C-alpha cells in the first residue's frame, strides 16, 4: 500500500517545498492551505494524481479530519507536517494582551489540532507515524517585532517535546 502525508501551509514557501519533497518519493500528499490561490499550482503539477489540495484553516478540527480522511483514503498515513503559520506582530503596550494572546493562539492552534488528528489516526491504524512541527530560530532568539510569533514557536517546541514523551 502507498504512503500518505498531510502538510499544513502546503501552498507556498517551506510548506510547498515539503510537499514537493514528499511527492518526489512517490507518496500521496494532502496540502492544507487557507488561501485557495496558494494552491493553484497543484492543478498542473506533474504528480497531481498524488496531490490532494484542501482549502481550509489548519486550526479547524473538521479541516484536519478531512485532510486525514483524504490521506488515509490514498494510503497508509505515515506523517503529518504542521507548517501553517502567520507572521503578524502585536505589542503588549500598544495592542494589549488580548491581541497578543490571539496571535499566539493563531499560530499555535494549527500545530495542536494537527497533532491531535495525526495521533488519533496513528493509534487507530495501529501503526506509528511521524509528526514534524515546523518551528523557527525565533523560538530561541526572538527578534524585535515578533513577540506573538516567537512565543508561539517556543510553545510549539514545548508541545513537540511533550508529545514525544507522551507518545
């Protein structure tokens, strides 16, 4: 049976590069992307028969479950890449704590939701798989103007370590 993967934020940048790499090994890849225009390239891709675009919010559990269903329909789900992120700054003194917390949640939620969907599927199929949570150097060394993003990426790294212990 063939192998399948889910990549969130798979329409452009690092996510698209991951999708391309996984496709090169003859896998089926479900690419989840919020922006439909970012998935336009999938229609004319040479491996389009193994490339399944899903338009939706990676933080939405229904979208994650749809992506997992599509991946499992194509083959054994072997991996999930949580890449979806948004870089938008907010400062505590100008925007307030609610705005900062909302942006942290905006960046952390897709990883938490994706991990949950992947773990349930891996356990359900009785076979392991790999979860890759894409982080940033800013998780360790923040730069000015990146408070919510750096915090979310640090939390993503903590999530990754905790999941490794639990599963």
